[in-house]
């Protein structure tokens, strides 16, 4: 491809709307163009990268035994009513009405469609196991699209679904897909962590995310450097030590006139925050909820939402709290009636805690569970943090940020039961198919590669997905010898099957070199009057400072050798 004919232009300035590094560089390199919030066009350079990522994903899915299908973007609204997921997706689900007044959805995911399809075609245990996947456009009405391709409203996604006769088969396919994911990330040059994750609106039981560690990532990872435990912050657990394990003492009311916060109460009474109970108030699907947790911890709202099995969770306002009669700053679950109480299991790890007396200016000493209060739910709703003890070993947890580049779920029979996806076993008994779901955002992968692999000059593409292998950069094209040599070299490289971006523009060396670095093609070949005097061409890798000289004679074979060696080494 000649740069003079290439659709799209490089930009000198960072676009004002671009926040993340990948957003800035992909826009500046002429890879993508923003159409509106969370909606992007892929220009020729970006489309070439995207296609190569798709090919790698497809190859690994095929190697793992997947069969490719293509499911419709337009989905029957009745499918969403049948699955019961309308409320869980809420406003994120794009809907429309056709000319016959039939309501349709633009697919944000395809569990409903694939389950209904398997219901029609799978009849016997002999039809299983199955691995079906697609690479398809998805739509989600994100409330705050950001980060360029990292969080968008229209995106390309690979989703694979496994179908098995039992849990053992699901476990086997789950492990198979985890290994396939690790293989494709390695081919993309992305170091990843496989972390425990929350299943969210997809549903199911076990769930893991694949994370690329990056300061710009919007996901927080909690991990133990000693034993390898790692989880998304929404799912992570910390070990909760037992505090003040002594005999239960009688309740005692004490005056705390100016103390309302945990820190103020602990200081006033001369105890550590871990000896107190904290009260936090929420509304869950319109119902007031009183959350209780030990004072040295914070509520993990994802865990709380899962415990309540609600669709919408938000903090209650001051006015809403007042209407319930709860005294903010002095509240406790003791003697509270008619309000749903959810408590973290830390309330059972110790004795004689301090909590509010439910009247202004007073607290209670020696509050104990279950003697003094009985919550509706007791479970883990605590937010794990860096510095907490690891739940699996004696180590201390650390935290970092990451970009999610894949998510796998064990769905079980959640969808197959709802859509009648069943099979007859060897004894002729009907059983629901056991399902798994495995997703990868292809555009997000592209952004993650840039976030991981770049420098101050631009993108550094790995050889596996670079838009072109070689950036042919002739200097001073008004020199007939340079112009003629560059044209010959361009044709020779193309004939050898090498992808070449030929910068045939009448621009200065500085502009050409800057664009070569910005676009991130691995190998730059520079043709100049100086090198041609010795019948050589300058070759420079994007990641190296020093260049080498290659003889003009037989240069295509030499370049091919360099590219092959580089690809085998895995270096960009």
C-alpha cells in the first residue's frame, strides 16, 4: 500500500476527547475515527490489525474444537422475556420496534439465541459435547463510554458456548478454553493474569477474567504474591481475623455526644475501628436495606447486590434514611424492626463490639451476634483491599490495575432449563444441557495491545498483528536514483509476500520517521542517497536504537529472513 493512497491521516496533536493512551495513539495513527460517544469506525490500518486479531482468535477456537456460527444481531424480545434478563441488563439493552410493531433487541450477548438454537437441534447425548462460537457485533448502551475502544456501545466480540452432558464435561471444556485463551494472548504479546471474577448480568457460578496489568486499566485486581491468589476487586476476599474473642458481656449504653463516624467513635471510646460495627444504608429495587459490617472494613456493593439478588442498588439519601426512622451516625441493627438487614460475616468473628444505640448521642457497648440482633442475610459483603491477609495463605494482599481482555463463565443449566435445551441420556431420561460461556472483546484486545506496547513516539505492534511488516521510507524522492530504487524495492518485497507500507509522500525525513514510529510497523527500511552510494538500504527495528545496513542485491530474501527470525523470537 502506498501512503499517498492510504485512507486516513496521522495527527500531530492529541485529540482533546482522548483520555487513555490507546485512544490517543489509535486516533493519532489514523487507525480509528470516532463517530459519536462509544462508536468508532475502523480505518484501513486499524481494520488490518483487527482482522489479524480475529484470525488468531479464530485459529485458537478452531484448535480447541470450536465450530464457527454467525448468530443474528437482531433478537426477538420474547427471548429476553423468557430468560428474565430484561431487568438485569436494564437500560444497557438497545431495543427497537419494527414496522409491524414487534419489539426487538440489538444483541448485547447471545446466550438466549444460542440456547434456543441448541434446543432445536440437540436431542441425544450423542449430539454432545458441542463448542459453538462466533465473532459478531454487539451493542450495549453504556452510560459512560470512555477510553476509546476500552468501553464502547458497539463492539466486535468473540463469544463461544460449550454444551455438555454433565458438570465434569463443563469443567473439562472450561479448562480447555482457559488454555486456548492463554495461547492466543501469548500470540498477541499480552501478559495476562487469570483472576476470579463476578458473573454479573451473564449469570452462572464460577467465573474468571483475564487481565492485562496496566496503570490505565479501569479494573482493580487484588492478588497475593506468595500463593498466586488473584481476583477482581468485585470478587476478591481477604482473611477476616477474629477480634476480642472473650466472654460475652451485657449490653451497655454510653453517651457519645459528638462522635458519629467510626473514627470518632473509636477514638472517643479508646478502641480500634475493628471493635466497632459500621452501618450503611441502601435502596435495592426500591426496598430500604440496612447493611452492617465491621468498622475497619467497607461494603463491596457488587457482593451486596448479589446477596440481595436485586437488579438496582444505590446508596440511600439522607432524606430517605430519615423517613425510615433510622438515626444516621448512631444506628445499629439492635432492636430494628421492619427493615431488611444484611450483615457481613465479620460480625461473627469476635465479641463485644460497639454499635449505635439508635438514638442521637449514644452508642452501645458489648453488641454481639446472634444474641442481640438477627440479620436477614449474613454473608461476605466486604471489600478486599491491599494489605489484607490472604484468604489462602499467610501472605499479604496487594492491588494493581488491569484491563479485562476476556471473561469465562460456568453457566450450568441456568439458560438450558429456561429454553428447554435438553437431551436424552443413555437411559432415555431427559436432562438439561450444561453450558459454559467464553467471551473476548476483539476491539478491546486491540486497545489493550497498544496500552501494553507503546513508547513516547507511538505504537509498537507485535509482529503477529502489525498492519504491515515493513515501512518502506525513501528520503528525497526528487532524487531519481532514490525514487527508482524505492519503486523496485517495493515491487520486490511485495513479490516475496511481504506486507509493505510504502511512504511515497513528498514529505521531510522528520515527518516520515515520526509517522513510521507512530504507526508502529516493526521494521523500517530507509532508502536515501547516502546508503545507495554503497548499494545498501538502512534497516531499523521499531524497538531498537541502532540500524543495520542491508545490501540492495537480494534484499527481499534478507528482509524475509529478518522477519521470520523476529516472529519466532516473539519480540515486537
